[in-house]
C-alpha cells in the first residue's frame, strides 16, 4: 500500500486507528477456545467488529511465534482475512544484516516465501544501514523503524547524547531519512510527553509515526494529535488490549471501544488536520 | 546448559566451533531436495558430519521463518536432532518490551510453548533493560546481546561516541553487565581488528563472546584466539557457509572443513588458553 492509499483510507474512515492483534490464547473469551483455531477465530471476530473504524492491523509476531507452526498458520489465515484495503503491520522488530535481513523481508513481504503479505514491518536500527536497506527493496512496502519508545529501558541507549549532543533516537531518525523517503519509512514513536512529540515531528516532518502508547499504556490521544499530526495526518495510533480484550463479546465490546477511539480521532482530525 | 558444561565440552573436543545452520533450500545439494523435508534432511547430514568438532549449533531463524509453518517444523526437528550436550543458539536478534519479550523468550526457551528448547538467543539492545530482562528469567538459558558487529552499518550507531566519549557498543556492554552475570550473558562480537578485540575483552573480561566473522567473512581465527580468549576460553567462533556448503557431500565436505577449524582451534587452545 502506498501513502496516498493510506491517507485516503484515513480521510474516508475519519480514523487513524491501528488495532494491535496481540492475541494470547489464554486471554481470549472461552467461547473461542473451543474452535479448531482459537486464535484465528478470535481475530476474525475482532476484525469483523473493528474494520469500519481501523485503518491498520498490527499482529504482534511474538504471540504467534510462541505457538510454534500452528501460530504461523493462525497468522497466515488472519492476514488473508484482513480486508485488502486496510494497512497491515508485522510488529516483529527484526534487525540483522545482508542476506539475513533480506530473508526476514521475504518472510513478511513476499507471499511466495512464507505465505505472508504484510504492508510493513517494524525494524530495529542497532546494526545500521545494511540491516534496514534489504526491507526497502520491496515496492509499496514500508519499514517502521524503532526510534523513541516509552518503556523504562528507552533511557538506557535511545536517550544517550553523543559528543555532538544529539540523542541516539534523533541520530537514528536523521540518518534513516537519508536511506529512505517518507513513502517507505515510518518511525515508532512511543513518546507521549508534549516536548518530545514536538521534537520528533520537527526531526521528521513528513514521515508517518506509529504510536503504540495510547490507551492501556496511558498516552494522551489529544496531545499526540495536536503535536504530531502533519499535512498528511502522519499518524497511526495503536490500541491492542483496550480493544481486543474489551469484553466477552468482541462483536459488541471491541466494536464499542474501536468506535469510541475513532470518534475521538475524528474530532482531532477536525481540529488539527490541515492539508 | 550452564557455563561449566560448556567449558567442559570445549576442553573435551578441543574446539570452540559453532556451526551456523543458515540452511537455504535453494542452496543445498540436489540429493536433499528430493526428501520430504529437505531442510531437515540437510541439517541432519551436517550435524552428523560435524558433531565431533562443534560445541554449538546456531540456526539462523530468518531462514526457517522465510519458509512459513513448514520452516518452523524443520527447525523443531533439527533442534530435536542436535545431541543434547551441544550448545544451541537461536540467532533471532529479537528485541521488544515486557510481555512481548517474554513471549519471544517462551518461543525459544520453553518447549511447552512452541516446541523449541534453545540454550540461548541473540537479542538486540536498542530498547534497553526491559527488553533483555524477560529472557534472563529462564534458568541455565543465555542472552547473547548484540554489541559490536562487523558489518558496514556498525559504524552508524554502535561506534557513536557519547558526550562522555564512550562508544555505544561499550555502553551496551558495560550496562548489560549490571543486568546479568557472565553465567547468563554473552556478547556478539564481530570485531576482527586487534585493537577492538583487546578493547572488548577489557570491557567484558568474563563473558563469552559469539564471534560470527571468521571464515567466509574474513576474520583471523588466530587474532580472535590470541586477543579475546579468557581463563574459561570465553569464545564461540561461528562458521556457516564455509562448513555447511563446503561441497555436495556434507558427510565428507562439511566434516573436512569442521575438522580443519577444530584442529586450528586446538593449536590456539594450546597457545593461548591459560586457566
């Protein structure tokens, strides 16, 4: 999917909601546990309930890997079930070099390889340019590079200032923009503090940000919208548990929570989205 | 596997060789392509040929993932086939936070989860302490943390000096040693330059290093042995393609290449291993 198709979808649905499919078979409502493939059955119900309000789905790959080969089958079926006009993110945080990175890219981007056909993948920057470049060889596919996260460990290395006083996350964002255009590169921005939101938008004015820290993790959707929206919206805001585990009946409960976020997003689009 | 068992194995085999199972179905000899599970059949032949000379096997997870659910089955069968006294490394370079990192740990460490029972996993440090800690909760399992790699992109962030003039890779190595003991933490050290080998051994005197850059990637095994061996050997030196793709007949060709490296390692143990 290219950026224009993504922006069109955001404008049509009046939403920049990404639903995180962190599906844990131990946490899903009991009625799904009797299905042949409980993870897929639950995902189907969540997708049916939220597809009108979400512009992206983000399976958290760890949750599928942890189930072995069966988990990968559930993931394949989930990917086939997601409507083709909705953006998909493999939240995999891969990062390796050369031909290994290319293998990971094939895994998630080339359906002839593993059966998966994601639009994008989250990637870790530590190994530098040649760990990112192989993902960029695929047309209309996106790298979503880890930049500034909101977990306690983000202070260990991401915030470290270099001898020219540039924090590591800023170096990552600036250097990565010399590798790829905003048509193929997004950043993971977990920041919820206003000053950081303003800073990262200044560093990367044109890139989409994937923001994982709203909802259960406590960020303010209004702050994110006010300080990090750009002239192409430039935001995908994720909610996982708050939507998928909203209650025993996804058709009602997940739908209600997704709609609530979509309606809030719609008001922020009115307020802050200036084309 | 604990460190004493690993050191015992190294002393017994007079080898610190790790064989990288980067098995690509397109590259294996044609006779294996007719098998029901070509990847597993090839791995079996390589393991049979090299188990006397290797103290560790390192499947490169990308190569299995790229094949979809079938690849994970080949990986499971390979893991069951590896003799239980040989150390195993999931070269997965995972890095995510909290419950997601714990899911990755379960994937590779807990056979009740995905069917895999690795001794160790390679982990990326960018997200900091809480992306590493979940892997440390498993007894006699190891984190092998990316520190200094030898790819061109290693200069992008790993070499960046902080305002106190400490390069990022050194910060990673020093901070990580406050999180975990040398009984559960190794580092990936791709360095082959003598000054870097001396430096990283000074930074982490007691940790094992996994060194991927010898053989096809051109590092000097003697330099690594001379400058980075410690009083518990402290080295696992990997060779992948140079062994597994040594010829059409792994029983002869892979065996010959593994034995050659083992014999070279034996002379370096004589020369540089001082308990």
